[in-house]
């Protein structure tokens, strides 16, 4: 296995845990990171509680190459992510002059005023680097290996898409998927044999229901593209030999 | 704040972290737990890696009243949740006789055979209690405060819906929401004043874009229903006074 950078996503928000809001960022980040060859190793959803945010940021930033937080960077009293990240790094929270300039320009463009409350969105740990926001006024920021992003999906995507090219990636992970109406229990023995032939790959089996009938997707995944193709061909033949009708689910997808 | 039971959801699955699959269980569990008065305090997505699963199960079960795991309980080589939960509890993995009976009955009903591979789904930590599965053959199980559920959403919901009435709940959390096209920065000062008047409530502000325009949902939430109603009325008047057009988003919802 070639070493690849790792990542964790930290979703900060009571509204996800209460069920009020459905997270719409994790899958986006997961797909983009995979395509870049960055291994997303953990995602965590935590509440807007200072001690929890501080401790989790410190735990995750020590474990993974990149951390991406989402949520809690607006101007209201429950937006405490910037202050908590500063505390996690033992840094003062300061008003970032370039962030002030961005906000000033943004609100001028709207014929609106940069109020004291809106200036809260320029508060960041001392030494933070801005992450450009092509969608609205308030930039994200980066400090150490922690990238602080907003929770609103369209704004998060805008910032992340500009950020991604600057991150060091790893060898891209390639995957091929064969689906069929065979049950997992019908393929398990021979599927494991193929896994053992290709220890450098991850072979995964994902059951679902389609039209009420058990459907199983078999995925071969790894950075060794030739091995992925070879394992894929064997899985395809295995499904046929077991009486299934193999469907090639993806042409040649990353992830 | 009245004490309420707490919970964590542990989503086990490489496919979520690679972006291949969008999690469809967290929000369902979050809503159901909220309605029951159980506080979901954390959700974590981790890969199918033995040491990570064992360590995370042990960390979370010590911290929260209830743990719910999803995924990894099928019959294939990558289904290692049951073995990892057994290891976390220091218990042997044994074949549960009642689970064998359930599987036998299920496959007989399909005019199919309970093969050795399918019997893997009856492997559970010694002393586990079955969680009935009204949808398909393989039951979930419970050991200590850890509830082990499948990843397939329809099956997870079937098992969880039967399980939920047996869990001790807390005082139900009530919430009211006012939405408007005011920006967060326009309401932040006065919204914080209302929060300070009702320290027993959580007042949250959730920005989004609607038709490309900033839209803000203001939520008052807590177990003190009278206080929630009073804070809701004040938020509604605040939005009007600030020139917004308040919309009552929920009639009277839990969460």
C-alpha cells in the first residue's frame, strides 16, 4: 500500500444531532477527497459545545494529515468554531485584516454595511490563512492542518473547490463495481477467495434492497489499477458462475 | 436542564468514507431519538478496521447511555462488527441458538437453505440479546449498552422501530422555528438577548440559501415547553421589528 495523506471531517452542529438538518457535506467531501487520493479515515458529528469542539479538534489534528470542519462560523452567539479552534491551538482569537477587507468589499457590493456583528466573521486564530469564498462574503480559514469551512453546502463547496488543488494528494484510488441479485451469502465464500488473492486491494460487499429483492454490489478498490481490473474480471466471472446476472455498475470510477 | 439519557451513533463502513454510499441512517436515528427524549451527542463514521472499531466501541460505550452501531453484520469477509464488539467487551464470539432458529425459519420460508456462510450472521458476543428483525432473516443484537444494527436502511428501520419502545427516554425536547429572509448578522444581537433570557433553552440560528438569497431559521429548543413557546413568540416579534417577514416553519415539532 502506497502511503497516502489521511483526513477527517468534523461536522459541528446541534442541528444534525437533533435530526433537524440532514448533513449534505460529508458525501461531497468524501468523493472529492477520494478522487484526490486523500484517504478519509473518520467523520465525526459533535454538538456546539466548547469543550467538546476543542478536545475533538486536538484529538483529530494529531491523528490525520488534514482536518476539515464544517459549521459554526457565522455571526451569531452559537457560532463558536473559530474561538474553539483558536483555543485548541493555544492561540489568541484576533480580527484578520484581510478577512475584514473581504467582508467590507462584499457588503459594499450589496450596498450594505459592515456592522460590528458582521465583523465577528473576521475573527480567527492568530496566524490563520484565509480560504477564499467565491460564493459569499465570509472566508473560511486554515490554521495548521485544520481547515475551517461553513455549514451551508453551496458555500462550503465553493470554498472547498478552490482549496482542494492546494492539498497534496496521494495515488488515486480506483474502484470497479459489479452488482447482481445474488445474496451476499451466495457469494461470500468465493468473494473471500478473490480478496485473499489480492491482499493489496479492499474488496467490499454492499447489500441493499432493489424492488424489494436483495441486491449486492461487489467493489474492488485500491491504488493498483491493474490489480483492480483483474479482480473485477474475476468477480464478474464469479457472479456468472454462481448463476447471477452481473451488472457493471461503474465504468471506471474513482472511490 | 433535566437529565436525559444520551446516545452515540457509530457508522461502520468504508463505503461512507470513500463517498461511494451516502449515509441514510443517521438522520432517521437522530429524529427518532430526539422524539423519545434521548440526546444524541455524537455520531462517528469509521472504516472496517478491527482495532479502530474495538477502540471506538469501548470509548463510546463508556461515555453515553446508548450506542447504536450500523453496518458490517452481513455474512461476507468484510463484516466484522460482531467480532469486534465481542472483542471490545472481552467476550467470546459464539453462535446464538435463537439467531440460528430465526435464520433457519427465514430461509425455510424462502425455500432456501441455511448454509454455513449464512450461519455467520448468528455469530454474536456471548450473552447478547437478539433484536428482532421484521424485514429479513438476520437479527441485530444488544450487548451491554451497545445495539448492533445493519446498514441497509429499510432493515435498520424495521429493527430500530421495534427496539425503540424498550429504551428509557427522557423528557421530550420541544422546538419551534421561525424562518425569514433576514441575514444572521441582522438578528445576531437581539437573538443573543433572547438566549440570555432563557438560559434553559438552546437557541440556534441556521443560515441557508433560498432562491439564492440568504435565509435564516431561528430555533428555540428545550424540555421546558412553556419557555420554548415564550421564546418563540419573542423571536417572531423580533423578526417583525427588524423588518423581516416571519414564517412559522414548524407547527409544534419535536427536535
